[in-house]
């Protein structure tokens, strides 16, 4: 494989603008961006006319299920689904089996990824009610953050002890803490209410009422109050309600914010009206809620109360999701179609392509202080996705790369296509096929 590539006459979308330019990559880095670049060696030239050149997306919340749950997914399969969708870097969650609650278990995941991940990677250290000393050993230079489940989800990592939370928020600095916020006591009360009404046959349409807006707000507001009290760097994941948006500020530049928030693709695309046709296949925690919540989340994304768009990619098998409401686990695959879904919303006029790039590449890089990624800049790693606006993508069973083999977008046709993806200058996806010549790199972070 050549160490150099010259992209000619592509429409680069970067830092709030679009412009036609050449782009030269050498030895895995972007070395020149100019209106006309000439090379004298054997560097291959690729005509990009009519196509977009975007910085690779950075997904700050995925569940790739390895180790322990690899019948659902694994780092190899899901990283390939990610690059097929234009996601070149990801941050993976600790609710695997065993839960990632020690430095040794954390390092084991990095070792797996170093051999099998085609995308760049980082892994969150998990917090529990009794592993504070392990958490404090985490190195913020090469680990993305600490994850706290302030509400039970997949796995058994609920942190519900108030003194533990106080200890974590007061001592885990300057490390970033990412939280899943749903109040468990409220959820359990709601479950009993609906079981009294329906028995074990609770309809999935009740999911957003069980995992309610109140449950989200109680937990999110607690996290924000703790972060403010101790000046903790807090990032609240998958905001799903209008009520929570009052907790976030858009008057502070992102690089100076101590409290940030994420929206996920499913909360921007679906609403509770979709349970009638999608059922458990859009059952996530936190739940997909009302259309009014969805519209409020969109507004907050656009006015910067919400900082990033991510996936919460969390595959389960088709058989698992086909069970009754209480038996069907929450979560679903999204990495392969997240960028396409947001570009579809740009086609609809909901968001500009420049803002899609900002929320899916620039903002996660800035928020997590990732070293030399997330932007198309000279001297940065060449994580690049080429998008063809004149070619559509239909989601079919045969085209899905996630191990689970299904998608909440089954049979939908997007108006764009991912033409090709480059990770550290290496071609990893083109013409609908994975190119198996390289592995991704461990993400590094510019932190004190």
C-alpha cells in the first residue's frame, strides 16, 4: 500500500465551511490542503469531484460486547461496521463480562482492540460502588474517561450509593466522568404500576413511561449538582427528554465547559409513535420518548446546549429482541448508519452538513481533548470519510456488518452513501467492502 494519497478536487467540509480543494496524505497524516497540489513521485491521485471529504466521525459511546457477550457483537465485527459508516474512532463502554472495573481488565480490552479493531479505539474505565481506588489509577492520557451508570442498564454496574457518588465526583479529577442518568427507584416504582395493570404482558409502548422523563431528570440533575459542587468534568450521555435540557449551558465555549451533553441518533430520529411498528427494536435505555422531546433535543443540538451526536450502539441478537417486553434487552446497532441518518436530516433541512461534521467529529475531539483527530488539518491524523451525495444506500440484511444482522433502519433508503473510509491514512472501506490491511490506533488525549 502506498504511503501517500492525493485527493483531487473534493468538497471538504470542515470547521463550519465547505470548499473545493486538493488534500495530500503522507505516512498517515494530512500534510497539505491547497486548491492545487502537484506531486512528482508515484503518489496515487484520486478524483473527488462531486464528493464530500469529511473528517472521520468519533463515536463517544458504543457497546461492542467483548469480552463475554460476543454472541451479540465483538470488537472486530463492530469496528468494521463503524468504518463502513464513516466512524473512524470510538469509545467503548465497560459493561462487558466481566465488567471493566480494574486496570487489568481495562488493559485486556486494549490488547484485544490492538489486534482486531480496524478503527481507532478507547475504552472507558467502569465505576462501581466499591472500586474507587482502581478508578483513581486510570491514566487520563490514554483512557477516554470513567463511566458511571447512575441507573441500571445492560449489565450490573448500578452506582446508587450517595457517598460513593460523592467520593467519585470529588476525587476523579481532572478525568472526565461520563454518566448514564436514570433514577432506579423511580423506574422500579413505574414497573410495579404497569405490572399491576398488565401483568407480565406490558406493551413496549409503555417503555418511555416506565423509564420516564422524571427518572431521567432526577438522576441528571443530581449529576449536574455534584459536578458543580466539586468542579468535576461531567459528560451526560444520551439525553432523551425536554426537561433535562434546562441543566445545560450554551453561553460557554465547548473547550471551557465543565458540564457537557450528548444526543444519540435514535432519540433524534424516532419517537414513541414508532413503537407500534418497530417494537423492541427501538427499545433503548433511556427510552425513545415523545415527538416533543425529540424536537426539543434537536433544538438543543443546534443551539449548543447539547454538544455531540453519538450512537449508543448496543447490539443484541434478533432472537433476544424478539422476546416479550421485559425479556427483550435494551439497545440496538447504529454505527453503520448513524452518519447517513444525520446526513438524511441535512437533506431534509433539519441540520446543515457543516453542523453534522461539528457534532460528530469536531465536538467529540474537542470535548475529550483527543490528540490530532476530528478535524481536517495539516499535521492531523488522516481519518477521512468520503461521502457520495449522488448515490443512495438501502439498508438490507446482506449489507449489515454488525454481528447481530439487523438494524432499526431495515429497508430504509438513505440519500447518501459512504464511498470510502480512511483510518490513519489507510483505506479500510471502499465500494461496499472492508479492506483488511491495517488496524486502528489507541486514542491519546491532550490532558494535564
